């Protein structure tokens, strides 16, 4: 039985994000749990050793992707856009903007 994947990582996985040298674990309800670099490194190592799926995202990676999407709306991935919004990586305004670009292309 095929099950569609809502996000680029399983919900049993862990999403880490860093922005301006600040480290966070992100949750689907938009909550960010800030941590030190040392805690970030030890937790990501621990999750890796336990086989827990993790995704590490940084703000520069997001900025670059948003620039690409602005110039090539046909490349906008609906699931990834939703994921970034649900985890509060992008704002509602950005979400709506890229959704409208995607629909217009």
C-alpha cells in the first residue's frame, strides 16, 4: 500500500535548523527549541547513531531556494513549501507569495 509523504522527512524524524549562528529543533506546530552548538552537535550525533531520520537546514539554504523559486516558479515543490511553512521556516506572506507563483506558472 503506497502512502503519500506529506513532508520531505518522516514525521518520526527530527528537524534541526540554524539561523544567524543560533541552533534550533523545529516542530510541526511552529515551535522552535533553541539549543547551544554543543547540544545541537551531540543530539544530531545521538540521533544518527540511533538511526533516527534527521534533516538539517540552514537559513542560507532556504534563501537560495527562495531565490531560485522566484526566478523559476515551475520548480516550486508544493510539499517542501508546505513543510517550510508548517515548521515556521517561512512566513505566511512568503508561503502565499510562492503558492500564487506556483499556480500562475
